[in-house]
C-alpha cells in the first residue's frame, strides 16, 4: 500500500498539507500533488484529463472551500457550489480512471443542529441542520453519499472521515473568515503586542466545541485509508459508512478564550459580543467507531495550541480570504 501512487487533493490547505507530511513520514514515496494554478478541481474536464494520464492508485480528498461561522454565513453559494463541484469532479474522475481506494474528508457540521450529544454516525439525516453552515453541510453529506453510491454500484472502496473542528499549523488566520482558534489566537496575540486592555470574543461564550489538532487528523486519515477492506466494513455499513474523528472532549468558547489568554500571555479583559452568532450549541463527536478500530487522538488542547502559536509567530502572514 505504501508503494502506491497517491494523489492528495488540497495539499496547500492545512489538512492536505498535514496528510502529505504524514504519508512521507510513513514512507509513501509516490505522492502526487497539484496546486490550484496547476489544476482547478472545480473544472470537470481538467480533472478528468488529469486522472486519465496519471496512473493514480489512491486518493485523499482534502480539497474544500472552508471557513468559520462568518465565512459560511457570508458566502453560502461559494461554499455549496465549489464543494459539490470539487467532490463530484474528483470522485467521478477517480472512478472513471479505475481508482479503487479514496478517502473523503467531511465535517462534524453534517449532523443535525440538535443531535443528541455526543453525536454518533447514526445521527446523520435525522433532523434539521445548523442554519449558519447548512449549504456547506449539504455538500459534505452529498460527498459521503457519492462515495457510498460508487461502493454500492461499482464495488469501489471509497471511505469517509468526519473530523470535529480542526486547528493547527497551516491554519487560516484571517480576522473574519477563519475558525475560532486562529481568530482568537491572532486577536489575543495582537492585544499583547499592542498592549490592548480588551479582547472581543464573538457570541455568548457558551457554545461547546471539540477541537482536534490537524496532525491527529492526518494520522487518523492515513490509519483509516490503510485499513483492510474487511476491517473497514466490519465497523461500518454500506449506507452509514462515515467515521467520526475527534478527541471525545469539548470545552466552552469562554474556556477556550481563557486557555488562549494563557497561551499568548494576555492579561487584559475578555468581552463577549452577543450580536455575533453562536452557531450550534454543542458539537461533540462520539468516537467509539474509530476507537474500536484502534485509533485515538494524541494531542491535548493545551499542547496543540502552544504548537500552533509557535507556528503562527513564525508565519504572521498566514491568512487568506477563504
Ligand atoms: O470556529 P467557528 O467559526 O465554527 O466558531 P463553528 C465556533 C464558535 O466560536 C462559535 C465562536 O460559537 C463562534 O461564535 N467565536 C468566538 C468565534 N469568537 C470567534 C471568532 O473570532 N471567530 C470565529 N470564527 N468564531 C463551523 C462551520 O462552525 O465549523 C464550518 O461554520 C465547519 O462549516 C466548522 O463545519 C468545523 O463550529 O460554529
């Protein structure tokens, strides 16, 4: 398996980059990557031409349009359209080119807004979604169903992993469009630098979130990819095939802000801006499927934030629009 020719879609992103590093560390020697300028994954003909000529044997589909609560709310059309396009093009072209194994990366926002906590894989499609990211969630649900449908109709082995909220080196630190960890890290860091007396945190501070270091996500992705088909099938069902990836532990946004203050050395006030949306009240993954397969997260949030802060200070320009 480690001698296979593997395409990592989205290697310039935080998750795709971490998957490439993990594959290299494990001795994968034939990793294919393409920048956005070299291959636009939203263009079907280009993607089909790429797959037809490459002899790819396995795919990690980590390319996606992603962002935090504000970006999802501001660009709903981009989020649903581009994610659907990328998924349809990559999964469809991979199948046409005879690729047997593919790993699709989704998100915990596929689950209903008020799903019982912690959320099992079986909570999928049991209730209404969180409105702030419904278009993105619908695209990710479609990705899972695309994989399952190719498995059922053509005997493919296309698997899906659903990470909880991710963070780490390589994240997007855009002030408005990023997720909460890079947003707060940047804001607390600037407050320390500029000796500001107050940092604003969006929402009420009460939402609960689970956070997973991207290196853990990359390790889980390669772990699931390498499972023998019988092992994957033993823990999944043909029409409930996705696997949650998380730590099994969550914290409130207010607690996260306190930890962030410690990590960045900030000693001023924290205020909550209730005019900003909270999003889902809680999103904790039930991770026993993956634990039963033999994988557990390694990083604690405190260590992971310190690692990310080290990286951010070395890359202060690490922000893009979305
Ligand atoms: O990280 P975040 O945007 O993701 O927000 P979601 C998490 C929580 O942090 C929300 C609060 O309750 C926010 O209101 N928060 C506080 C902040 N301050 C900030 C800030 O400065 N920036 C941000 N971004 N949040 C996303 C989905 O939802 O989760 C995506 O929109 C994706 O589609 C991702 O699924 C994993 O957990 O609310």
